[in-house]
C-alpha cells in the first residue's frame, strides 16, 4: 500500500503530519506526553523535551515565532490509540494501550499490527 520508506530504520508511513515513524520516536513522543501531562504548560514542556532530545524538528510557527512540534504531531498518538483525543479528554491522558507501550508490555510491532487491523 505504501512505498518503501526512504529512511533506514523507519518502517511505517503514518500521515501527512508525522511522515515516517519508528519505535524510538513514537515511544519518546508518548513518554514526553505522559511525563509532562500534568505540568502547568504541558505543550511547552513536551515541545522542549522533543526538541532537546532531537526527536522532532522544532516546527517554529510563523504566527507565534515559537516551536510547536507537539501541536503538529500529537494526533499520531491518538490515531494509534496511545492517548485519548484531546478533543474528548482535555488533559493529555495515555490510554491503557499507551501505558502498556510505555512499560514494555506491548511493542512497536504490535502497535503497528493493531493499526493495520483498524484499517
């Protein structure tokens, strides 16, 4: 269905926001979300984590001049069922599947298999 990924180690073309995802970037994006979910400004803290750890590009917004990678990529976590959609649950909240991925009970391959079954 998708062409081969042009990036070594990356396995799944996700959507127009994420492009390509691998286990490392997916895990750490979810980890950043869970780690900073209860902070006073979770978006800023998540952005700082993602940028400081070279997980995603800063995606500096032209309107604000501020980096906002989280805004651009957070939907990947909800699309994979790893967090509840922030349209439904305002606070960033990992799902049971997301928690299982964070603690290693379920792996990247299983997450991708579940997504394929959803399609």
